[in-house]
C-alpha cells in the first residue's frame, strides 16, 4: 500500500483517538469553570452576608441610641417637673397665712405637670425607673395635701378672727353667728382638755363637737374646707398644738419628697448605663 493509502486509512483512526481526548479536555474546562463560578458565588454570598450584618448592626445601634435618647429626655422632663414644683414653695413661711395659701396653690398647680411627665417615664421604662418615678410623684402629692391642710387650718383661724372683728360693734352677749361659734368652741375645748389621753370620746364630747360644727356652718361666708380644718384641729390637750404638728408634718413630707427624687435619679442613671452597655455589645445573630 502506498503512502496515500496508508494516510487515508490512518486519518480516521487518528480522528477517533482524538475525540475522547477532546471530550476530556472540554470536561476539565467545564469543571474548572463550574468551580470558579461556585467560588465566585460563595464569595458573593459572604460579601452580601457581611454587608447585611453591617447594616443590621448599624440599624440596631441607631435604634438603641434612639431609645436611650427617648428615655433620657423622659427622665430629664420628669426631673425638671419635680424641680419646678418643689421650688414653687421656696418662699414658704409657716407664720404667714398668705404665704401658706400661695404655696399650697402653687404645689397644687404642679401636680398635673408631674403626672403628665410621669406617664412618659412609665411608657419608656424600665420598671425600676417607673416605680421610682411614681414614688416621687406620690411623695409630692403627700406634701401638697399636707400644705393644703395647713392652708385650710390657717384660713379657718383667720375666718374666726375676721368674724370676731366684724361683730365687734354688736352689744355684748348678742347672739350673733360668731358669738355662737365661739361659745361652742369654748365648750368643746374645755371638754377636750378634760379628756384623758387615749380614751374614747364621750357622748357629751361628741355632742359638743356637733354643736360647734353646726354653729360654724351657720356663720356667713365660711368655707367648708376651713370649717373641716378647724374641726379636725381639735385634739386632746396632750397631743400638742395642732399648728406645730402640721408644720412638723410638712417638714417630713418635704424631706420624703427629696429622698424619693434622689432614688429616682439613681434608678435613671442605672437604666441609662444599662442601655449604653447593651448598645456597645456586638450582635450575636446567626
């Protein structure tokens, strides 16, 4: 066989041998491309996850900062309301009825502001700070109510004195409302002086108290709060002057208020410190 024949026979054989090699090379190329694509995909997923985590951490930090800012503002507003309310009684003078009445009105006017600020603190929390804030508001209300009692008592005394002055022109022994009230009061005070400490009120004493209440109620222009305060001030002699006991109670109420405010301030510091610590902690989400 000549060379041309041999070449004609060998060419198909060589072509057949080359086909598997070509297929194998193509497979290697496909596998390499797939591995590269998979690596690129994994790298993309990792990058996307890292970007997502960074966005979540940033969002969480911004949210915690926002929450802490809201709490700080709520605490500051509540403390400001407490301070303004307390300082409205800076000019208190227990020897002046006008001063006591004005301070009582000032304290009463601040109760609503304190309660409004308290509501925001209760919304923002946490429970410890809310409880301390509520205690502060309650102690202020105690102080305000005691100041009101003192104002009513002094107002009642001023009313009796004004009645005495207004009736000064009547003939001695005339049965005027003021005279009747003073006579009933004198009778009641005498029975109270005779009453031993710690004993039950006698029927005579109860009747004398009712007689004074009726006589006082018949006085023109008397305020129910003043009459109630005067009746409430009448105690056995051994209990000491009512006015002095009221002033002592006022001092106690004021001190209890400032102590409660200090406790709220401590609770607020603790809550804000916890918020700041949590905000600095890294995310633990998968």
